[in-house]
């Protein structure tokens, strides 16, 4: 019991440092890994392999901490060099995000977001997912503003 209390205190203030909610199984295959100059298939890409941004990073990017993303679907691929042959990493990501509101003041809807990024590997760079989340958020905001059932 005494050992758990200090751990609880350390974790108590770090909720915004937790990754965004991934509402799919980590072992689920979401795409493929490719390698080399012509991006030859080299294995499966699982949901758990993709780097996720923190909740704080998402709040800073979208401009509010009231919007809570939950990633409900992912389609992704990454191509990297093999033994020095090939180009810089190239990542493609398409996600489905269910947006909800921490305060309950915003409507819940699902919107897609995507990112195609050269030079970054989505397995170790959470900014790839962050860009796709940002695209989804902007679509959610636009849909909320133009929809009678989500006007506020």
C-alpha cells in the first residue's frame, strides 16, 4: 500500500500527457510496412505500432481542451529505406475519429482525417497522427457549424 501511494501522486497530474484514446484493439492490423527503393511489402502494421500524440498536444493543436478525440478506425502504411537503400520514410494515414465533449456542450460525431507525409515515420513520430486528428477536427467543426442537430 505504501508503495502505490507515491506512484499515484506521480500519475495524478499527468492525465493530459496520456495518449489520445485508441478505441480499437492494439493487435488489429491496420496496414502494411514496406521497405526499399520500390517499397516492397515487409510486414504488417498494427494499431499499437503507430505513435499517438498526447491529449495535451491535441488540445494545443485544435485550440480547445473540451474536444475529446477517440480513434475508432485506422488505415495506414509506411515505407522506409532498407539497409540504406531507399528514400526517407513516407507515411500515409487515414483515420476515423469520434469526437465528444468533456463538458457535454459539443455534439458527438465521427469524422475522417488523413495525413500523407514524407520524411516522417508514423511508428515513431506522433505528429503524423496529430496532423490527421487536426484534419478530422476541422471537419467536425465545419460540420457542427453547418448542421442543425449539432449547432450547439
